[in-house]
C-alpha cells in the first residue's frame, strides 16, 4: 500500500505524522519505506543522523529531475528505510511545469520498480499543491489529509480535495482518500469548533483518532528520534498507535 500524507498548509503535523506512522508500523515488523518529497527535508533530518553529509544526487532530487532510481537509505529504526529529500527540490516545480515527458509520473515510474519489496510505503508531501504533490498522488493508492485547528486550515481542505479529484480524473483513477486526520488538538474553543465543523462537513472521511498537541513529539525530533523511541507512553505516541490500529488493524 502506497500512502501520500498531505496538507496544503505547513505546520499541521504532516511530517510528524509521516515519521510516526512509518516508524510505528516498521516497529511492528513490517518492511516500510518513507519517501520524503518535501524540500524542507525534516523527516530526512530526523531519521538520518548523517543527513548533512548526503549529496543531492543521493536524494529524491535525482529521481524527479534526472529520472534515476530511488536512492534508498537505511534508518536507525528496524525495518524502516527512507528516500531523503533536499532543499534544491524546491526549484523542481518550475522545471516540471515546462516538462512534457510524463512530469506527473516520475516518482511512480521508479517506485513501481521497487514497491513490491515493502508492505507499506509512505510519501511525505510538500505543504503546497505542486507538481511534486501531483507526483505523490499519482504514485499512491491512498491519500491521508492532515488538518489542524483553524479557519484557514479547514478551508484548505476544499482545494486539496479538488486536487485529489483532478489526479483521479487525469492521472490515477484508483487514488482514494484514506481519511482526514485531525492533529494538534488541545483544550481550546478553536480546537473543539474546528473538529465539530470538520466532522459535520466531511462526516464519512474524518478519522476517529485525534492527535493531541504534545511537546514529546518536538523533543523527540530534536533528539533525532521518532516518538516511539523517545517516549513510547507519551500521549502523542499512544494516539499514533491508536491511529495505526484504526487504519491498518495492526
């Protein structure tokens, strides 16, 4: 199963969700691959201690720009491998806009060659609706949309849902929405109102699991660890474990 984890806005917990789901499932003995296609490369920086020494040619940049095989790196998490990103990926959208040779399927063509080696593949998308996101959606079976509290955050769902429909129509008719994941929940009116509106508007797609705002996640990433390694009994770790059970029955 190939799953894109996406959000139109930054700061929603998208990368945290990518790291936590992939690490959590890998720790259950499932061979897992995380593809970091976000030019901020935060997932890569957390999971690869040697990330600053990785050359651009050993990142997803080489696949998207030069059509080279996916450069796969081992992580410190058992059963988890990663294709790292690079800051130069931020420039690729301009080049893909003018490309004419299957610009939407560069990731898919290389991923199709190796995805049979894994039980789960997650793609951490950029926080924008770009050709990189379209590449991720084209290569995926499902899209997990991450939403945090706030008016603008909820409003962004309309556009990302439209992008999913366009990819279904033009590039990948088999793409499905896995669900809307509500993150950064806390005991505020903003959170309760946002969650209520989300559940009323997108009833069939909103996941039951809600991810709380929790400092253990931030501290884990500062220590170059996933939350299960850093603090397995933290509220956020327990919530992501609940999410894994809800989505994958693991």
